[in-house]
C-alpha cells in the first residue's frame, strides 16, 4: 500500500507486508506511546481491523493483534486502558470515509482465518536493549539478553526479601513474567521459575517479585520491561528443561510477618490519600491485611 494515515498521537504507515506505527512525542501523548516510539507489525501478526465511533467527535481504527503475536500485549494481559492501547488510531470523525478505506485495504491483506489462530511465536519485536525501573521495594534491571536483577530498597522491601538478599535470575531458568498493572491496587511484576519451586502467595513476600506503589513502576517503564524479559525467555536458545510445576501457595500459606503487613498498610494508605482507593476499598483491604497477622 505504501500510504500514511496520521491520527491523534500516532501515524500509521502501510507497507506491503507490515503496518508501521509511529508515535508522537508530546505532553498529551500517553507516556507508553512515547516509550515505544515505533512498532513494526507484520500483517501475519494481525487478526482483524475494526472501525468504531470514538469519543468527542472521533472515530477509532483498531488493528487487533493475534493472541501470542506481540510480547507487549501478552505481558499486558488485557490490563491496558483504551487510551494506552498502541493498536488504536484515533481520528477526527470527518476522516471516517478515509479510515474506512484503509480499514478495508488492511483487511484485504490479512489471512481469512488469522483471528482463529494464536501465533506460535512472537511476530512483533519487543523493546530492545538494557532496561530498568524503580519499584516500591526495589530496582529491577534487565541486561536485554540473559539476566534480570532485583536490588532491594531498605525503605520498602519486606523482611522475606531482605533475608533472601538481592536477586539475579538467568532468563534460561524462567518460564514467564506476570505483570499486574501499577494503575490498580497491589500491582507487581513477578518472574515465574521453570523449576516449579513453590513461591509465596503475596508478591511482597516473594523475592522473585517487585511490587509497585504510588509513583513506582509506572506502566510506560514496567510494561516494556516485562515484554522484553518475556520475549527473551521465549527465544532463549538454551532454555533449561521444564520440570513439573508445583502449585502456588494459597492465601493461607502467606507469611504473617508484622513488618511486611505494616508496610503494605502504609502503601495502601498512600493510595487512599492520593484518591486512588475509595474509603470502602481502603477499609476492606486494611481488614484483609490485618487478618493475616
């Protein structure tokens, strides 16, 4: 196709075998888009394309990726807000006819059964290079290829993490990454081992996890990090053999360490004071935490 369609916060360029999405940089552009900068999405990575009415006189052209095709969307696991979905192109409503044309053009190059078939491998490149971000209880670093490291902060890390010490994980010994958005209560990033070792039920007790907090581990830093680690795990040429996975501990297996519970209540209070947690949510969650003692 070779054409370009400019929307709000992003521009789509239609190549013969791929959709290239370039994100604008600016105060109003979602920070995740600015962090991603540009993404090349092969046609084989797409399941479908839709055009729907948007908000305040806009229309939305949405390229839907196939399950398993994009490490970023796999790590996000449906938790991204609509405004932060990198596959949505928002256009003024008066460009609806033009958007319909490009929707039909793009649909025409997609395999008719693509929507029903999960991709067998990642088809969209993950963010590359070394990455790091500060979580509430430590700093997470990834060398971009082989190792992930967690370095604990004395102001936030639980006693379990202090006892375990700073952690270094080889990508070949991991099976996946679990990311819970920092936009919700109890957000975290957890590395999943391949050996099936039991882990603590609560991420703040688990040395293979970093927990987010108010202003810590924002989406535009922690999600690309999770996607890069996940892609490295899936493509590691010398992955260790997979052992039978042991079930994770339930809530009854969680530690009742008073210091760790106090830290979580303090974090909850920060979210409540910032208006991110309602009075009812604060009361219910605090009671749940106290019940662990």
